[in-house]
C-alpha cells in the first residue's frame, strides 16, 4: 500500500457512490506498503477500505476478486469485497480499477510480538488455505516470478544504482537469480504470496483477518511456506521455535507432502531474493516522500537470503523440524 494517486473528496465520493454508498463523512489515506493507493473511508455509519489498483490489469483484479469470493464463501477470514452497481468487483477510475472492502477489525502486531503461539496460528491458516485450494478452479501465474525479478536486478547493473550496499549485494543477487532458473517442481495450488506480519490481524491470540490478496496466484505451496517462514520466523536471525510452531500449525490442517518438504528450502531462498529485489525497486529507488510511502529496508531481506545460503538445506530442514 502507498499513496500514488491523490484523490479529492469529490472524486472519492464519486467512486464510492458506484458501490452504493453515500458521500463519505471522513477519509484517511493509508501510506503503508508499496503497491497500491489506499484510503480508509467512513460512509453511511460504516467504515470501508478503498483501494486504487496501480499497474494492474482487469484480469489481475478479477482473479483477486474470485479469490476473495471463494474464500469468503468458505468462511476463511478475508474481508468482504463489495460489488459495484454494474456487478463488477471494481469501478474504473482514471484508468485504474478501484475496489472497495468492508473494514476488517483487528490488531496488527509487531514482528517481535509474533512468538511461537502466534506463528502456530499463522501456520494453521496457511495450511487451511492450501487445503481449500483443491476446490479453487481459477488460474493466475505468479506476477513476481523469475522474469520480473530478473528485470529488477538488471536495472541495478552495472553500478548498483550508485549505492554501495546495493552494489555489494549484486553478486549474491545475481547468483541467486541464476539458481532460480532451476527451482524444483512441487505440488501447486492457490497461494497468498505475501503472508507478512502486517497482512494478518488479531483479536487476542486469534487470527481475525488475513489481508492483501493481490499477490495471490497459483504456484507451489513451498513458495508460500517459504514466504511465511521468512516473514514470521526471522527476528535477529531465524528462530527455530517460531519456525517449528508454524510448520506444526500447518500440519494440523493439511498434510505436508514430501515433495513440498524437498522443495521448500529452494523456494524460501527465491522468496528472500524476490523481496530483496522488490524492496530495492519499490522503496530504495522510490520518488515518493515518507508521507506517501512508508519505507521498508531492503537489507532485512538481504540478511535473510545470506542466512539461508549459510545454513544450507540441512540447516533449513533442522530449523523447521523436517
């Protein structure tokens, strides 16, 4: 999330009217994240979340809408997506699809507060998602697959974009990119693709909502598991108690196939590469100020990548208790 497209109150009122809402009583921009423009909207006595999708095709938006619909009907904890007056899951605004979600109550926690018990709950939700994917029939390739990551890294050559840390990291990023050309096959299905700490809301120790499905796609479950371990189980280094709890929670809801076990280390390394490169692209090189884009340090994912390379596959299996 970010604030790329600045809307006037009149423009916001015109958009939400298409979703059957009156003019908002209050609007608040949400600068966190990197991908879209977002506003909190209060209208008709209710609170909503308005997203202006940046750089998305109609096919991207319709796929996410199908994910939201399918999971909502399955009573998975996703926010309700509202349909426009013409039945579409979005309203065109300035050539961009605008989506409206019901407000999702719950508390966002800090990474430091995400101990083993909460990691177990996250693993349960991930396992349930992957189990539900057997009934999901829509297809979308990972929009952040190797070709896109390769493009981001190519933009940094040959001088690391003038940044000494980026330049120093380039050989590692290029080596990982070469390895990613031979990622192992593994069981596939619907994956979230971005199960970070700030995409899960809590009421006490219970997951209330899982947010931000715009990166969802059909890809190996090992990728989703690797993303989650990287996000939830690395503080000053990888925490085995968290990682084993997350895997235990996953296994309580779904069988972890041997093929996924064999593939998860390679996919975790790719996930660390992907988020290192995307953060350099989205934050380090961003032209927006801090009032419109909440900055994230790409070095945190470089550090994860270096730790994964150092521990090797055997160390990673031990970390996860596999």
